C-alpha cells in the first residue's frame, strides 16, 4: 500500500462512518515490508506517551501484520485506544 492509498482508505472510512464513531478509523495494521519500503516516510509525529505509540494522521499504527489495512474502531477494540479524530 502506498501513502496515497492509505490516505484514501482513511478518508473513505471516515466519510462512510458519518456520525457513527464505531465505524471511524481506529487502527492501521501495517505489513513490515510496506512500513520499511513505503509508509515509514509519512509524517507520524512524536508520541506524547508510550500509550500513544506511532500514529499516522492521529490513528494508531500496529506494525507486523500479514497485510496492510485500516480497521474501524469497533474492529480494533482496545488496540487502537486512545482514539483521536482523523487528522487532515
């Protein structure tokens, strides 16, 4: 997945969620090769606390998945917490 594809996926999920927070982006699972080759260059910001972890557009990132995907807050459960609104 390229940075543009990831941004598109985040924007589409946010738009489809409307006012339903459970459907908003909650966690980005990233395959290791995607992180190394493409996505690590995206602006991530510096974690404010250990709980914050690495974030892209204020959505928590979990590196080490079988493939790169965006999970809703409902699907991510506690793994995406603390949740924040999608940053531009």
